[in-house]
C-alpha cells in the first residue's frame, strides 16, 4: 500500500505542476485553474480510497496536492510584472484568500 500512496502522491504533484504550467501558458481564468487542482486532488483521494488506503492518509495526500497548487498559485501572484514594484505581505494574503475562496466554489 505504501508504494501505491507514494506513486499517487508523486503523480498527483506532477499533474498539479503540469496544470499550473498550462494555466500560465494558456492564461486560464483563476477559477478554472483552482478547480482543476481540486479535481486532481479529489481524484487522487478517490483513487487511494478505492485501493483501500486509510481515509486519513488519503486526506493527507489530497491536502498535499492542494497545498502544492496553492504555493504555485501564490508564487505566480507574487511575481511582479516588468517594471512593477515587488509585492508585499498584503498581496500574499490576498493571493491565499483568493485561492481558498476559489477552492470552495463548485
């Protein structure tokens, strides 16, 4: 079971990172992007539960995938456009809040 959990986590992280790259290249709407990350995490959770993984471990994997997506989202948000001043902690909080609100949407 450990191998299945490790593989699902690694594959999920790879999918989240690929989704983020697609988000950047295709200029997707924030809500589309965050919901895609949520679908990836939900799918990993469902897969692990279907394989008989403990619910708590499955939730941890789901959280890890969402957390990775959140980190990438915030990093992108915090990258100033050419010629702009660096963004501050208030901007970081706004990015986190935006991600979390979009994550709760259906």
